[in-house]
C-alpha cells in the first residue's frame, strides 16, 4: 500500500483493543467489546435493532487478526468462527466518542412581546397532508417554542389529530384532555374566570409534559386576553443582568405540589432549566403550585429575592405577547419554555372554551428526526 496516498495502516493488536491509523493520519484506539458488539452483522435489517447478544460470549472478545481489505477493516475473532468487516468510513465516523449528530438539536431563537405578527402559523388541513410542512412546523417548535395551527375544525377529533402529528397524546394525572371553561366547583384557578398569572403547566409532575396544545373552540367573552412569553428570552437576559440570581434559580430545586381530595402530586424542579450545552432550555414556574419552599432559611435570604427579581422580569412588558385567541386556532407551545397566562374575564359576557392536551418533547424530536432524515418517512 502507498502510505502517502492512503495513510490508513493495518491495525496493531493489543490486549483489550486495537490501534489503527485512519484517514486523518492519527492513530485511533478501539476496544474489542465495542468492535464485536457493533459488528454490522449484529443488527437486524428489518427491526434495525441489535440482535447480537454480547452477554452470551463465553470469553472476552479478542481479535486474532485485523487486516485492511479495500476500504474496510476485517477482524477475525479468537474463540469464535466469525469475521467482522467494518467500512473504514464507519470507523472514522465513530472514532471521536461523540454522540450521533442530532438534527433536532437546533439553537433556540428568543422572541419578545412584539412577536405576535411573526408567530409561525400552519393550516390544519395542509399539515395533515404535507410531511414537509410538518417538518417546518416542528422545526419552528424546536427553535421558537410557540406556533399557531389555524383552520381547526370545531371538534374534539381535530385536537387529537393535530397532537398526533407530533406524538401520542400524553396523559397527565388529570387525564388525557382538559377543558378550560368556568366550572361551578373549581379545583384549579384555570377553571375560574380570575386572572391566571404566568406559569408552566403541571409543575408538580416529576416529568411535566413537554408540548401543550390549546384548541380555542369559543372566545366571545369580555376580557380573557392571552399572555405568552418566551422563558428562554427572559432567562437569557436574567443570566446577563443577574448572574448570581441565575445560578440560584438554575441550580437549586424547589418543591411544587398539586393537591386536592384524590391526588397529592409533588416534585422538585429548578425554576430555570438548562440543556446539555448549558443553554437555557426552559422554565418551571407556577406561583399557585409552588409548595412551601423547604430550603434553609438563610439560603432563602438569597433565593427569595432572586426568585422575585426573576418573577418581576417575567412580567416586564418587553416580554409579554398579548393577544386574543380566536375560535379555530390551536396554540401549540413548549410547556417547559413558554410561560402562559390570561387576563380575568367576565364569565357572563359570552362563551370561552379551550380544550387542551399534551405530547412530550422527546416524541416531538423523534418525529422531527424521522421527517428530516433522508428516505425514512413516507408521507
Ligand atoms: Fe396553563
């Protein structure tokens, strides 16, 4: 082989793995267990799952030879009549111990109170028949966290069909769906006509649902304007304005609860949520479901003022997107990112009826990956 034109060299076998110089000219080490487990023959082409069971190997896998054969490395195994053939390009792609590239890992774009005219809108009927538009919709959800589906039929089924374009309807402890209208014996402030301060939903759940759908079926009351604001925009600004407050709110979990006759949900969450890159990915905030904070009282000397500074910032006009939801629209938003609330309304002035449900963020990302991966999805 001409080393100058092709720097890949035969592997050097070691005790627990092998060294090979790949196309980048650098030596790379691969562990034998990893190589044996990930042999291309380990995967079933129909299920795309690993069908090889490494637990059934009698002895630790060990190569007896590893030779270059064209653009592949062929490994023969000790104690096993099996040859593994790895394309070199595959080894190169996996040499860095880096996670698989994730098309759904998109940078978020913060938005502010003047955002309403620019909110991405998608027509319900068109979404149902157009996989490319569904990818654009979910992309907007991942990047901006708030979208409106328009042209919703006035039916329960329309909400289910819309949610199912992203994932399965994800029940919470109060059921698969919820109806927001004035109740005679309310168990929740949402079911009264009072103002509802900015919050994220079901913070008392260990894993609060990630995507919320609010289908506006009727809205003819006086008042009841909606408030939405981007928690990422506020928390990113808070990080700059008040780094110590940001640290407290992103590192220290506080208790949330939701309790009535037949349930007693409890969780601990940080008010500001960070993703694996350390970027703000969301909030958990709800004054009506914040439990009695059980932190040491001297820590509260710092925590409470920071919590209030952040809460006041959330209410700054700069962040507050105000509008009236119209019948036939479905608000779709990231429940961990977008805080929402409403102004008080007059319950006798007309009808106000919202029907809602949730799916999860992980399902949304899964659907997005499937939609944007070459050759994977059939519309
Ligand atoms: Fe809510």
